[in-house]
């Protein structure tokens, strides 16, 4: 316990009572309301009846009681119009206790930020869709991409993301089908690249090649590529069954639009592209390897990278760095 | 009266809140307002002669900043996985979520709802996606919170599965 003087504790309690409108419920293991108090009416819990089942009185508790764990916390629960409650529940040997505090203001702050994040994410997706499907590539290159359609030299960051968990095709097990796994991987990775302002350049086998710096941005291309890479690593970690190997390189490339088949596609040529593709061949699952030009532009993020080497690469080659989660 | 908790689960901006608003209040708004936390609503219905009080937990969408707290799902009798049919990646999200939900609350009835079916020109769900759901033996339906298409039918079907 913190060693706080009593006046401090009293003051803190008075703030909670003044600003958070606490209320409590005491409920038996059989689901009978034993006691209640505080600002229950604020949460729509008026007309409560003691010694009766809570099932018909407090509908948000349906299915939750008796508590299966020692304690449960639900930070934002809207149980009455316009009021968001933070709910703490904890179990005692004979009863369960429920504490409600007003979290409406806190929730409003979170909503503001989350709304912006989601709106931006949807907007970027729409932009990417327009680039890929709706707009003529020449128009897209002039109006949205920060490049000359006829070609120019430009500093870009290249990200190659390889899916390492595809096995051979097994006709017996549909869910183990590598194409389906790859499809799921691409579905996960693509939005993250777009979210960070990248463009999906092409798919090669089980790898995605993305470029950063072709779309206008306030961030420099290597930082965008690293942000996308870290998000991809985290997403693959969440999915448990997916593993990926990532490489980011940075440097001057020739970029423009080339007629391929019936349409024009973004084309990127240069040493950073070749290096990224070559490094990716030998990189291992759950790694993020970057080259020195990328590393040099990362400022404080450099702390997350350590010098490394790759098998089959000569010792005299330019240094590489590997991501280490801090 | 029998009370059953139903959770709405899915990626952000798939229309979970709109589906509940359409079903419970019969209203729809084009303005997207994100949910942080949970909104709880209820609706009394009668299915196969049985009165039911559905407690609907509209849980915030899953994204990298807001992971769904599985504790929200405790005590659920059923759940609806909501996919935005105009964003195919949201189907991948429900594949991930479903296994987490099942790990938390076990096998209970669920339906996958492909929302925004009115936006047919932007539709990204293909036959092969539906085929995958069939192979997984998942029940699914098409719907639109905007037009109301398929919304009531989805909840009624789920209620029938719970009884």
C-alpha cells in the first residue's frame, strides 16, 4: 500500500465522490440484490428492489454473475442514455460487489481520438482504392502521387514483407491451403501499409513489395516504412499462426509509369529495390532487417535496432541492422 | 422472462452500432460515429411462442489501438460477427475474433452478417469467401443497416438458434 497521509486519502476520496458519482451494488451468489447505494439513479438504476433477483432489475449484469474470476473491469459501458459508466466488479466468498463510476468525460476524450484514427484509416483506404482502380494512372501520378509519370529520380523507402508460414498445397485440408494463408496475410498486411502512407507496388510469390515516399507526407519515407513494418510484426504476432520476414531499404531510385499489358503501372528501378528483394530471400521469420541509409534517418528510433548480418552476405558488404523490440 | 445476452463483434466501422439502432429503434444515420467501450441496448421479442428479452452488447470495433476485451463477452448466449462487405479485410478480422471469442465463452450460436449490402458497386466479398464460410460451417446472411434489409431476420434467426 502507498503510505499516504489521511488528509490526502480523504481529499482523493472526496474528488472521486464529487466527480465520478460512485454507486455500488451488493449481490448474492444466487443473484439476489442485497444492498445498493450511491448515485444509482445516474446509471438508470432507480426503482431497485432489495432481496429480489437482479435479472429483471439490472439488465447489463445478465450472464455476468456470479463472477467466475476474482475481479473484472469494464472501462466504458453505456447503460443509460448519455452516461458512460466505468465498472469494477469483485468477488467475495459470499457476495459479488459492483462499483460504478461516471466515465462520460473520459470516454468523450477517447472517442475524439479514436474517431480521427478511424476516419483517417478509412480515408487512406479510399485513396488507395481510387489509385488502384478508379483513376487513370497518368492522372493519379500527377495529382496524387508525388512523381512525374514519365519518370524521375527520387528517394524512396522500399519495404519487402514475406509471408513465411505458407506450406505446400495440401488438398485435404482447405484451411491449410497456402493460397488461403497468403490471402489472409495480404489482407492483414495491405491495410497497414496503406495506413502508413505506402503504396503496394507488387506481389512477388509470397512477398509484398511496398514503396514509401511516392505519396506526399509530412513524415520521411524510412520512418513511414518502419512504422508499417512494426505494425505488421505486431499483427503477425497477434495472429499466432502467421510469421513474416521484413526488409526495409532506402535510397535513390528511378520511378515512373510503364505500360504493362493494357494499363500503366508504377515502376521502381534501382539499387535499394534490388537490395531489398535480395535481402528478403535470406531473411528469417519474425525479423525486420534494414540497411544503413534507412538506419541513418531514424533519429531516436535507432535505439530499437542492432547491427546484424545475414547468411550468404559478405563481411565487406554495407552494414545491416535488425529490429529489437524494446 | 427469459433474458439472453448477444454481442456484436467485428472490425471498426463495419456498422455494428447501426445494425443495433436499426433493429431496436428502427433508425439509421449515415454519419459514422465510432464506439469506444460498449453500448448496451435491449429488445423484447417473441420467438416460437417464447418471450425473450435480448440484451444487446454493441462492442467497439477491433483495431490496433482498441483490442476487444474478451471479458465483455462473458455470459453471452450468442454473438453476431459483423463484416463490412465493402472492406474485405474485415472478414479476416472476424476469422481472428471468432477463435478468440470461442476460446473465451465456448461454442455458442453465432451468425456472420455481411453489412452494407446496399453498396453493391463497392462490394468486395466474392464467391470464394462465402465458400470458405460454408466450409467452416458458419451461418451467414447479407444485410444493410441503411435499408433494413436482413437485419430483423438475422436477430430472429439467432434467437431461434438460442432456444
